[in-house]
C-alpha cells in the first residue's frame, strides 16, 4: 500500500506543480463558500438549488461552485496533504463514499470533523452514513442514495407464470428456483451484470458481514464471503445471470430484453428508464438475502457520494449551518432534486413528502422512490476500512478465476487475503 501511495503522491505532486496555486478559501468575514463537485446535471445542480434555498434566510450568502472531475479532486487533495499547503482547498467538496476511509486515514489533516456540527446524522440511513464515518467520527454529509435494488421486467416473469411479488423478501436459494423457471419458460436469464466484485460485496453487506473484522483483513476463512462468491458463480454457470465486460453492452442488455432484471445501486434506474417503450413493464424490489446467515437482510448499498468540509474552511460555522439547513433538513430541496436531477435522497424524512409518495407510471404505479428510501433505512453498516480499493480489486480476481477457470473458492480467497496484506505492508 505504501508503494502505491508513494506513486500516487509523486504523480499528484507533478500535476500539482503544473497548476498555479490559487487560494480559493473565502475570507472569514465573507458569506461565500467555495465548493468542488463534478456533474452539472446532478451534484452541481443540487448545490445551486441548495444555495438558492439557503439564500431565502441568508440573502448575502453565495457559493463559488467549481466544476472538477472526481479524479482531479482526489489528485488535489493528495497534493495539498503531501505539500502541507491546504490553502488550495475549497470550503466544501464532494467525495465518493468509497474513498472516505482511505483518505481520512491517509490524510486526516484535509478534513474537518463534523460530529459536533449540529447536523442530525441519525436522519440518514445507517448503511450510507457508515461510509463517511471513520473511528466513530462523521466526516461527510450524505448526498445521493445508493441503495441496492432489484429491477425486474414484469412482462417477462409473467410470461414464465410468475409475478414480481414472487421476488420480494426472498433468499438466494429461492431466487435460483425462480430464475430457473424464467430461464426454462422464456429462455431469458434473470439478471445481467457488468462483472467484477460489486454484487459480491453487496451480498456481503446485506448479511451484515465485512472483509474487515476488528480492523484486520478477513477475506480467507470468511464463511459469508465464500457463500457470496459461490452464489455469484452459480448464477453465471447456471445461465441465470449474464456477465458483460463492456458497460454499453451491459446497459443495452437491460434495454433490449436480453435480461429479465438487474441488481445494482438505485442510480441504475436512469439507464433502465432510457427505454421509454418499456414504461409500465418494470418493478423495483429488494435484493435476495443470503441463506442461513444469522442477521442476513435483503438490503445493501452500492455507490454514492457525500459532502465534506475541508480543513481550509475558515468559516466552519457557516459551512455547518449551510449543510445542516439544506442537505440535512430541507425536504423541499430533495423533492426538487428528485424531479429535476433524478437524485434519490438518503435523508430519511424525504420519503414522507408527497413527491416521494407519488406513483411512477414507468414502474407500473409503484411508489418507487419512497420504497427506495425505505430500503436505504434498512441497509446494514459496512466498513471496508482504508483498503476498499485493494479489497475490491482482489475480490474481482477471485470472482474471475472462480467463474472462468472453475478455481477453488477457498484457495482464491486465501490468495486475495495474501495480496491485500502484501499491499498494506509493502
């Protein structure tokens, strides 16, 4: 891990040396906050709407929103940390959830602890909140919802003599039986996937398990993880799930009926809805639970981002109050973001609004957004520690070798354990 970190630091330093260091922090007596985020139609739009909402009671408040692709944000954070010059950082920045544990552990001086900011963190789903909570301290205000969904083509499963209700609140063994029926009656695999280890990690989280136990890597001798890999391999080998390494082909398989469903973060819905001719033929249910695992649930999370306050923020009281009043309190804001940006909240009270309670024609009249926030509220907390990227990469190799080469799961998990430990110690 140290070798990787040094390489990343050197690369970032080179990039940083080519960029003029322009101070971006607001003066302490100014009511302006600088923000870094990256998607004009999603999180930048969200920040602009939050600014307008906050200005109703704070007319002199302003945001200086600067668009940065996420890789550039990561590079600039590393450059600031390694140089010890934090003056180049904004007041607030958006960070992908999977980076929090790694970056807070490696570069703690970049971040401001939000634990005592006055924000009610209990209003967010526990599973989402865990991503930005390090050593019991809060470093992020959750933004979008990454709750795992199983989206199903109702017309295809009905052709097999089933209903989408048959797929609710079930286990993976029950799912296999249903998928077998769909495959035999329609010739269509039940699921499509882009491969890798995402689904395995979702299975693991849904069972309340983790590849990190008491701060130590536990990939080998992890019975729940072994079961998750076995389920994944069975899905592919039995033809119940098709793997696509090309993202466009993966999306196309949903849109052209090459699969009867998909399991992923709820953000996948925008891709599903691209096939407008399928309106009314999709339903959203929760994912299957692992069999015979005590405490296993039908809920997990995949992806998402949260707002962080940098150590360069001179007016933390203003930053705290802004985030507290908008992303941690404003249901009307979340209503707007749902309608105009497709951003589903992980802020639990949002599900109670009339907008979230509206039925969706695309999903056959289902109150799909309220259901997804409810899913998010039941996601078990999941801690991959500071080595999420290493663990995910190693588990992808496990999945690939087991599925393609029929490798032994126990041996592959031991290899993954050795690889991650080597990266950490190296």
